[in-house]
C-alpha cells in the first residue's frame, strides 16, 4: 500500500510524510505508529480515510479498515465553474453532505472544521454535524474572486478525528468560443461583393491546442497551432450565408470542442414594394407603411488615436490595445513596468492586467418607423489578474438624429433601455455588488422620418474610460 501518511493525533500538515508519493510500504513509514491515515478516492468522493492498525512492527503487514465516513462537496462543479469565469460572489455558498457512523449513547455530537484555500481567514467550525444533513460555508471571497477554491474538512467526534476530506479539482472539460455575436451581417454594395472578417477563438483551460477553421464557403480549411487562442481572417464573397466552424484539438490530436458563427453577406436594398399599397410620391406621409429606415452605411470608431496617445504617455508602464468590428468590441490592458511595492495594497506585478469583451446583436437592414427595436448587449471580463487596480467596462446603445448629414447633438438621443430602466450594461471588478459579466436585452422605439432623405444612426458604444469605441449604423428614410 502506498500513500501519504498522517499521524492520528493532531493530524496537521506537518505530520505528513514528506516523500510524495510514499515509495515504500506504509507500515515502514513510522514503526512507532499504532494508527495511520491515508487519503484515497472511491466513486465520486475524494479524501476518504483508511485506518491502519497493528503497525508496531516493521515486518507486520498492514491491515486496512475503511472508515465508515464519507463526505461529498455537492456543488463543486458549480463553484469551480463560477471561479473559472470570475462570477463567484460573497453570497455563494459551498455545500457539503457527510455520511457518518451512528452515534452511541453518551457520544458527543460530530463537529467539522472547514479550511478553504489553506487560508485561516477562511476557517469555519460547524457544530453538531449530522449524517446525511448538508451544511454550508461562505465562499473565500476578497476584493476579487479567487483563482481556485480548495477545501480541507476535518470531522471530529469529541476530540477524536474520524474523517478528513481534501478536495481534488475536477477534470476541466476543454471549451472553445468564437468571440462576438453568433450571427454577423455585412451589407454589400453592387461594386464590392466581398467582405473580410476577422475571427478570434479562445480555448479553456490554457494549453497547446490546434485550431482548425472551416469557413463554410468551399475554401480549404485553415490550421492555427500551438496556443490557447487563434486569430485568423477570411475573405467571403457574397451574397451568401456561411457557417464558419472552429474545432479544437488537444496535444494528442483528438477533437475536444467546437464552436460556430454565421457570416451573412446581403445586398443593400431599399424596402421591397408593398403590393397591397397604392403608389405614393416622395412627399408621402411618414406614417405611410411604404416608407422605412434603410441601412446605408456602417461607420466604425476604433479609438486608435486614443490608444496611441495613452500608450505613448505611459510607455514602459502600461500597454493598451483594442479592436472593434460589427458586433464585437475587445480591450486589453497590461502592466509592463517592474514589479513594485509602494502601495498599501499588494504590489503591482509585471505582466498583470485584464481584458474585456463586449458583443451585441446587430440591427436589421430595414426598420419601420414607430417599430420597437430590441438588441442584446453582453459584457464580460475574459481575464482579470490585477493585484491593485480594478477594471470597469460599459456598453450602451442610442438612436442619434442627423441634420444635414451630421449627428445633431442638440437633440437628446433616444436611449435603448432594459425593462429595469437601465440604459447601461456595466461591469466592475472593484465591487462584488456589480457582476463580472452581464447581458441585457435593451429596446427603443425608432422614430418615423419627417421627409425623404432624413437620417438617423443607431450607435452602439463600448467604453473603458479613456478609450471610447463605437459603431454607427446609419439609416436613411426612404
């Protein structure tokens, strides 16, 4: 029998035999031991205890009796998922269910001592633990969610240790996700029937994967190797509707995950004629159903000059980068200075930083005046490992009226709002009251035009403070 050995009395970390794994028979570990404990795994339960008796003599074969105790971390998968995507909150509880021997007359009640992340700030004592009855402890939260959660639980009968549980992190299933919306639309002009789209796929957990891209338009597949992310671009010819698939392969060459996105290329067109309506002239009333807002242009503001200015100002200290394409925004900040410790809080460490991604459903090519338009905006931190500073990101959508071909800021924009009245999607790492990811469906009533040729824009904006990025979808009343 091989394994880590503990002394029964006390059973502290210092009692562990240092050879890992133990390279000799268990009964040779300590000839003075009358009893010893060995962590092991059975079924779905990790950390059950085997009790060894009769180990006084080195040449005695150890007799193993399994303790009639068991403990299961009921919501381990749920908690570890929240840890991995940084959505763990202070009010999240870790739930455990023990199976314990039947108490005899005169026995004291069972008690449990729970230690999270080997940090005595997260030490909890549970009184009167009962077999088959679950108990809960608070999650190990500080200013930001932990990078992992480990659990050690000792169950006592009086002052006698009867069971120890040590969590083992569950096997993480590989996933891959293509950034941005599930459907991306491009409006083509008659003199340009092509569109170039950039794809970013990210895999988790981090490892050396191969990404195989199949674009769905008959082009050969493309392989991108050796990392946890893949950034490729492809030119599509339209009009057409293409489903692009990325397949993730592990180091053994086995496919482990896939994701898809639709790329739709459609011709720009006016509102199709309404056969049931009589013909109208260009001075027709805006309420006439034969008129509508038609998408005529898409303008992207990528804040390139802002990024260059800030990076120049903080050269050697911070590096910022961002990108925007129809349907998706990304932003990354990295501390590139030396590790320093001149703050009251933890030191700033070279290489730390964070990243945020925003995505949204794009508005349609034709919108009726007076129609309620809904869009779904999503924000999430794809990486956060700051030791001192915090991150904030926000998204908003508005309808902006135009005057003589230019935005008319003298008239208040029409905000897209969620049913709770909020017009912002906002995430923040500095407060556990504000989520690390958020998704809202927002709506606004699109006004009618007053005369042919009127213009409006539907502006979707993304901001991280110094770097405002936005996309204007410009519509004309036709």
